[in-house]
C-alpha cells in the first residue's frame, strides 16, 4: 500500500479505540520498551501524545526513563524551518499545547541531535523493512538524519502487525532500528 492509504487506514483504526483500549496499549508498550531496551543514563528523545489523535500515552515512559537516570527531551516544532528541536523535559509546567494539539515545551535547554542514544518515534504504520508512515510532514526524517550512527531509532505502534511493504518510500525516509508494539518487538537491519 502507499503511505496515504496506510495513513488513512491506521488513523481510522486508532479513532475507534476506547479510552480503556488506549490505556491498555500504552501500558503494554511501556512494559515491552523497558523489558527490551536499556535506558539507564541514556539521552532519550520522546514524543508526547496528541490526545485528539489517540496517540500512545508516553508520560509513563518519561517517568520510568527518569527513574533510570535518563535525560529525556521532547520535540518542539520550528515552523519557519520545518524542523524539530529537542528540549530537555523536566516538568509538565514547561508544556503548552500547539495549534496541532502537540504538548510542546515553552522553554528549556536544547539537546543537539548528535547527543541522543535513543529516539522514540510516533508512527501510524511500519513495514517489515522498518519503513514507517507518520503524519507526512517529514519532521522526524529531517531530525533523524542529524543523529549519530550509534543512536537507536525505535518506533512505537498501537498495533502488532507490520505491513508487507510500503510502496512509495523516498530516499529521504529514515528506517527504524526497531518497533515496539503492545505484544511484540520488531528489530530491523
């Protein structure tokens, strides 16, 4: 399938999830993530959920990563450059909701892309090769292209299944190293 069809399909699937289903999915993904990846003293980029889009509740991931001594940053969109910068996330008091419904930091220390060990990435779909479908603006691909080769790119997916192949992958799309779902870990390489 092409990206637009997959985007529409998975957005529709996500919108029919009940609050209870979404909470269960979020808890399972948090468990899978910390059971399979090392966060101790790491620099981690974590997206915060767009509630109206029924994104995974990542606040628990933030709390748990902090308990392991991780430094956690969250993205802030720069509208003029169409890029994201990562700001150290220390308190929910830092947050404001953007016009897109994204919780973003009002202020804080910026962490450069090359310093991260783990980037946790939102997605709508992922294929068996680690190609992901996001919202289609390319913010994450631009950011990931600046990261160190040692950094792990980990997608978080509501659904356990992978797509066979995404048809219209571009040369600018950055592949994931792994994807965490409620019941599985997929590793790509």
